[in-house]
């Protein structure tokens, strides 16, 4: 009888450890900025206040994962590739609403499934500051990103990246922002 209790206790400990390993973007211990860089810095406000969580049909599922940091890393890496030498870009992510939404009214089998429809486009609100090598401001202010045609322009239908729509929106914004920033 005692060996069964030991096995049961061990199984319970493993299950607890596995559950504790699930990442949550609202975790107070989760980072709120990427490590500082000379050219591109990205930080973000508290994700629990993001539209993705506040207006989600399944707040628990929407908070799962590391998607805020993944999008911030993607933004930094892509901006570093495009940023002219000597310029600096500082971005604060103020709000995110990912493409798609949870529709729990379809029943318990679909309550954890993100439904992708054109009425749920990806959106981001950013505070941006672009400076030249001397520290002079080239452009700054709030940027509201939205890709209302995200499903029509999805030529990568085989792409299984759950953040592909947001990443494409970031790419389009960076192309426009840095092109406009260098012409001023």
C-alpha cells in the first residue's frame, strides 16, 4: 500500500510541476522590456490591460504563452535590420489585440480555440521615438497599427506561426515608419 502512495505522490508532484511551467503574459515576474540595445529598444505596458485580455472570450487562454515578448523580440530584430546606421528607435507597446478571437458560445469543444475571421483583425498601439545619431528627434508619437485585410493578403496559408498576422503587420509598419523617418 505504501508504494502506491509514493507513486501517487510522485505523480502529483510531476503534475504540479508541469502546470507551474505554463507561461502567463500577466505574470508579475515576467519581463516588461527586452534587454537594452544601442539602436532599438522595446518595452511594453502591463499585458493584463491589453485589449487581447480585457475583451477576450477566454481571458485565461489569451494570457497563456510568451506572445508579448515574442512580438517585442520580432519587432526589435526586424527594426535593427532596417534602421539606418546611427539612428535609434525606442518603442513602447501600449496595447495589443491579436488576430482572431475566442468564441466560447460555440460550446465547450471550441472554447479554447482562437477563431480567425476578418472581423477580428490584429491591432497594436505603440509609442515611438526615432532619433538620429546626434539625438535629434526625427519622429515621435503614438502609432495605431491595424491590418483589416490580414486574411486577404495571407499568401502563407501553410505558415503555422500563431503570430504570423501580427508579425506581418509589424513588418509593414516598420517599412513605412523607417522610410518616412529617413525622408524627413
